[in-house]
C-alpha cells in the first residue's frame, strides 16, 4: 500500500537572532552585525506513514513535535528535505485552527472548510454534522471571539474531522476540551481509523498513544530516536525522559516535570523487578493463581512524598490497571537505602493472554517521577477453565429448590 | 522489545484488508523549500473558492463592524473627490467643464490601485493568526485584498454613474471597451506589487508605512487633478514618454478618455478659449498602451510569485 505521508530527510533550522529589528532602518544599520544562533529543531527526520495507519509522536516539550507537524501541514517549510502528502490533509495545530475572531462560527466553518480545499456545496453537506459535533447549535451565529477556549477547540476539531480528510494531523489540542468531548473525539478518531484514514497524532498522554496508535515515533531534541510499537515507544520515551542529561530544551519550553526530574534524579532508583513466576523454568501463570510483583529499589536522599505505581497493560497496550501504594494504604514516606516493594494478587483475575507490567515511583500528585520502568516485566497467562471472556473472577453459583419467587419491582 | 527492531513490523496485518475505501483522487502535495512558479499558480487556482470567501468575509467584517457599514468605505474617496473639486475647481478656478467627472474618472482607477496595494502590503502581517495555523497558498491573502478593493471600486462606479446621470454627462460609448484592458492591467500590476510587498512587509515591518508615503507621491505623478496633455506634455517636449513610464498614467488617461469623453473642451470662463485637456491619441494608441501594461504586469506578477515563494517558507516563524 502506498504511503500517505512520506517524510524524507527533513530538517528545520530556526535562526534565533540576537535582538534583531524588523524595521527597514534597523535592517540597514545592523545588516552587517545581525548575529544569530541556529536552533536545529528537526534533524534528518525520515519515516513513512502508511495509508490507514495511525502514528503517534512522543517527545518532551521542545523536542520538535509541533515543528514536525507544522512542516507536514505545510505551515512551515523544512530547511532541507521533502515531505509528500497524498490526498487532502486537515490539521489541528493549535487552539483556534486559524479562525477569524470577527466572524461568526458559521462563516468560520465556511472559511476554514474552503481553506481545507472544500467547495461551498461540500461544506453545505457537512455543515450540520460539524455544528452538531461541536455542540454549538445555539452559538453558531455568534462571533467566534466570544467563544470559550473549549468551544474553539470543539469547533476546530469538528471542522477538521468532518471535512473528511485523507490525512488528519492533531497536535496536543485535545487536552483542552472537557473529558466528555475528549471521549467523543477519541471515538471519532477510532471511526476514522476504521474508514482507513491516516492519522498523525501528538499527545501528552502515553495511554492515548498506546490505545489509539499503530506505531509511534519518539523525538528527542529534533532527532528521531526510535520508531516502533506504541508500547516500545512509550518505554523508550519514558526511559529517555529519565536519563536525559544532555542539552536542555531551548529557553522556556522545558516543562517543570523535567526540571524537577533532573535535580532529583538520584533520589531513588528502581534496580530490579521480578515476579513470582519470572524465576520459574516455564514462566507461565495459571489464571486464578496467586501472583506477585516485586521491585528492588534504593533511596539515596530523603523523599517526603513518594508512592510506587503499578500499571498493567494488555496486549494491545490498553491500560487494565493503575494503582499506587498510597491507594493501597501504605505510607508515602520512603525508607532510606535499599528496599523492596511487593504487590500481591491473591488470585490473578485475567484469562489467557500476555500482560505487560510497569512500575515506577512518583510523588503523590503524580507530577514528579523519580523513576519509571515501562513494561519491565511481562506475564504469560494460561487459562484451563471453560468460561469464556477476559475475566477470571472468584465466582460461584448456588441453586435452591422451592421457595417463593421474589421479583424485584423496578 | 527493541523499538528499532519493531519499526517495520506493524502495518502488514491489520490494514491491508481494509482497502475497500473507494478510490479517491488524491493529489500529492509536496512540502519543500523550493516550489516552482507554475506549481504555485496551479495551487492558487485550486484554492480559488477560498479567494471568494476571503473577499466576501472581509467585506462582511467591514460592513458589520460599524453602524453605517459600507457607507464608511465610501467616505474616504468621497472626501478626496470633494477636496480636489473644491481646491482645483472652485478655489483655483481651472474652469474645466464637468470637472467632477474628470476627477472621478481618474480617481476611480487610482483609488482601486492604491487601496489594493496598501491593503495587500499589510495583509500577511494582519492575518498572522491564519498564516501560522493553516496551510494554503498565502498569495491568496494578497489577492483577496486586491479583490476586496475591486469590489469597493464597483461601488464607487455606481456612484460615478449616478453623478453622470445627474450631470447628464455621457461617456465615449465607442471607446467603452477600453476600460477592460485598463482594468485588467491595473489589477495585474496591483496583484504583482501587492504580492511582492506583502512578503517584504513580513521582514521589514515599516514597509507598510513606506508604501503609504510612496503612494501619496505616486498619486501626483498621475494626471488625476491636472491635465497631462495641456500642462505637462508641453514642458517635457519629446520626453513625454518618461511621464508615461508610470504605469498608472496611461491607465488614468484611458479612464478619462472613455468616461470623461471630451479631449478638447471649452472652458467655463468665457474670456478664455478652449484647451486640449486629453491627448489627441486614437483609441488604438490607448489599446496598445494598456495591452503593453497587461503584458508587463504579467511579467511583474511572475517575478512576484517567484520572490514570494522564496520568502514564504519563513512566514510562520517570522510572524
Ligand atoms: N518560530 C520559531 N522560532 C524559533 N524557534 C522555534 C520556533 N518554533 C519552535 N521553535 C523552537 O523549536 C524547538 C521545537 O519546538 P516545538 O516543535 O514546538 O516542540 P514540541 O512541540 O515538541 O514541544 C523548541 O526549542 C522551540 O523553542
Ligand atoms: Mg508542541
């Protein structure tokens, strides 16, 4: 199958001028001395996105994700290299998607639609769908400058998905909408995938990438450091996030997570993770049997608030469980030195399949990660019982003869 | 799992089967630093519907934002018409018959040209929000300024026609078709200049102020309020073509020749005999000049598109 988007050795270099004037006078006077630093926001990125595929892009802030998407959309031109896009492309780059605040929602839908290459008739045909999807029926004739940011995003997303593009490009915009709308968008994205459309998707949420994407790309300071299954990409991304002591991202773009990260890097290390079956010759668990995961860790500095987090993912990357030691009733104080944390399942509740286990240590709010081991262990489960389905719950049935029939009145 | 090892593995299984999507015509768009002028023109043509939207929404915005709406857009041209009529016709007593029509016929084309060029110069910077977020041929923005000015020119034409009816001043019906090449030349030259300057203004923000000043001077180089043939030509002697190197001069002359109509007029002051207000050229001379300007304008437009293409790549980061 043909590639929907071919990214061919794309580099983008920004020139960061030292106090450059944009007036004619300043240009003439300072023509000789205008100095600049070069910022290599993208360096030799190459990958193809197959038709019908959903690609996730992971990377910390400032790693070039938005720059890459802007190049794909044609808003920025790469400094070198080439991008070929097959078919109609709709992009959701930032809040607002280029709406004109003075115009009504209605006019903006037409304007935006025609920017995406639709004719008036084609927009007429999808107009009601767009308004319905955005849930803006009663505001559609108001000027867009009076919309809330949530309404902006809803309208932008509604236009982008309803103009029926071949390739949909989404930057981290979904985070703005409320949860209900986010779910609606995800459902729509899935529908899109079923129609065989191509999606390129940047998300904060590793879970979203895992559940939506077929493959994912990891960017680090403008370079592509890996591409693979969502699970492996998320793992690579989280690992790099921890060990990154290389060049910090330019200026203000570094997120607080990363900065605290670096300072506290050596506070805690998860050294080893094993499970109750990993030592066995045949590491397969019988569904319903007891199971445990143990992490060996070392705390070097005192940490006031710390929890261990356990995540279990299914074979498709879907999150099955996330819990932490605070929720399980343990103290949030970390003991100094070596220690072990064990999560015990009295009876493993899932039927046959492969499960991936991730363990990490975070503060209680989850905004500081001390250490994270993505997919550090995997678990093979077999089920010899006869029930169908995913779950193996401790379940029994009883049958009683005679007695009155009690009906619950609803 | 090693991510690099997994790189090529995925799409083989799940998606091959779903090739039932009806075959759509999928043009391939190339994003790179170099795109030929021909490809740019094709891309602009493909987005022509957007052009009409931009024009109609621009007019709508102007119309909505003030109580008197469209009338305001007529105030500035009406003012300059009144002032010139008062200064040259009443105070300085140039005594040209139907001087308002003479003025109006020249101003019509000049106003179109100058508003088109000055608004196009600003348009990319003004519309930074769109330029940074959506991808479409940016030349369309400059063209939409030209289009909007053209629409306002048509409104002014309506007013001019009303004037002519009231003053019972007929145009030269035989030469009326000459307005087509004149308008075509003005539009093409304004588009070329507008596209060029809109890109320059992104890098040199005071370009828009500079161009306002240049346009003011340029206006006086056009025979709108005075007569080229009776006042300028005799002084230049054989060098009259220098004056005509200003592309707007032949265009204004064409408009006056067609709309004002009279080349030799008897002045309204009885003491003075007649005066040769407009050139004695035939219609063919006008046609030749305007056709030449169309061709020259197309060359300018081609250069503008080439330059614009080189500068366009950095718009989103410069804005
Ligand atoms: N218009 C611009 N001018 C200069 N530098 C820019 C511009 N846009 C982005 N950058 C820089 O490029 C790098 C990558 O930015 P971006 O693509 O927005 O990262 P991400 O979306 O991954 O957070 C950052 O260091 C950022 O500062
Ligand atoms: Mg970004």
